[in-house]
């Protein structure tokens, strides 16, 4: 494994560490305050682009496998955003 792959995996892992905290906050607060739907959507698109790039180059290094839990967590937080928005409107 080369340094570029190791550093890319470290970047994806570091980004991924923040999502469980964001999800926990969304569940507990039942609020959209401090959340940005466009920001979360851009992050999700970025992860999808990362996955697509790996698929196009057939470069299935360590980082490739960490994109999947990250995109799942971002989509979970987006889903919680809509749930919390609905709760706020009631």
C-alpha cells in the first residue's frame, strides 16, 4: 500500500468520525438547528464521487471501503433532518 492510499484512507476515516456524533445530536435534540441540508447533501455527493472514482479506476484500496459507512451515516443524518423538520412543524 502506498502513502497516497494511506493518507486518503486517513482522510475518509477522520471525516467519518464526526458523523456518529452528528447523528447522536440529531436524535437527542429532535431539532434541525445548527444543521445545513445543502452541506450534508454536498458531502453525500462528494462521497458518491469518491466511490465512483474508485470504481472507474478499479482502485479498491482501504479508503474505498470506508466511503460506504460514511455515505450511510450522512444519509442517516439527512433522514433525521427531515424527521426533525417534521417534528418542528407539528
